[in-house]
């Protein structure tokens, strides 16, 4: 039986060229999965949290080859809450939480569906991710310490080198790169391929997080229902950057969400 898929992409004043590339590669991946007989119906929603109606009109015209809906007018409710708008109205078997700055490999959805069908205990999977220069990104994490977060997000390179073993452990760089792995503690929110029903049953993303750490929180709660997996056959390119590079407001949001996360799940300092 063919799977069904819903996809949510949350935007706020996005770079339209980057979003267009995300939609283009998503459309290619959906059509390839459908052509392979793995996927039936796919519903794509772009959840725009921004205030600009002109921007919404532009979003609706980005990719005529892909059927998608733009949802707007609800205001800036936050990243996780935006995805919840789509997650909680969907009835698909699977749901993809996707950043607007991610490009998918043509077989990304096909490979994700194949793995999920073969591993029914897996609730969420993460892909093999690289930046536009081809360097690997480490989307799987162990439970963070305050030290690891500060080093990764804000420390200069010379300081990071002094604590490299600490960072390598946090980023799970010891994972084998040539085969899938389960039992991952935390997955990044840039691409979360979810089994929709159990993800919705635990409430999806928590409204306690406006931006940052909503993916950490969801991962921990989802792991109580099944496995989290890393699947290198599912490949993406992610353009995203760290909070420190986005200005003071993002730094403050990061710190506030980190405090919320640690208050909820437990503090670890080093």
C-alpha cells in the first residue's frame, strides 16, 4: 500500500530564491517517490508567520510544478507552533517538518519512506546533511550541556579546538557514516521525517518554545514512544547558520529557549 505524506515549511520574511529551491527539490523528491510506487497523496503547506501580504503572494507563485498551499494571517506564532498548524490537521501516515532553506536529494523521500516502512518502531528519522560547501552537518546530538551549547554557538574557533572532544561527543561524531543508526537522543528540526500519528498524539511541538530547542524537546518526548533514527541514504543540503550569526535578538531567543529546555528536562553544565 502506498504511503501518504504531509509536509510543513514555516517561513518568516524568507529569501524567496532559497524557498523556491526548497520547493523545487521537494517537488522532484515527491514525484520520484510517487514514480517508484512508494508514495501516493502528498500535501504540502507553507506556513507563513510573517506580516507581509505581498510576501505571501510571492510565496504562492514560487513553483508552479508543485501543488502546495500557503497558510497565512495567524501572525508570528513561532516555529514549532507554525508546524503544528499543519501537523494537527493532517491525516497522512507520515509528516515531514522541513526548513525553508533545505534542498532535498531526488531520492530523499523515497529512501525515508523505505526505511520507515521497514522499521515500524522508528518515530522520527534525520537525514545525512551537508552545507552548500559539501561539509557534513551533524544533526544527531547527545543530551546537551550548557558548556557544549555555548562552545558550539558562540565560542571562537581557537576556544572550540581546546574543547574539541567535548563537542565531538555532543555532536555524535562517533556515529558510523555508512549505515543507519537508532537510539539517537536528539534530532535537528531542519528535516524531521515523522510517523505522523504518534507525533501528533504527544502534542507535536511544544508552545513553550518560540524558536530554538523545540526540536530537542520533541525528540526527547518522541523517544518515549519509539526509536529516533539517523539514515544516511536520506540526503539534504542545509543552508542554515548558528543563532550567534543572526544578531542579538536570535541570541536572546536562543538563551531563553535553552533555559526553558533545561528547566523542563534537567540541567547539565559540562
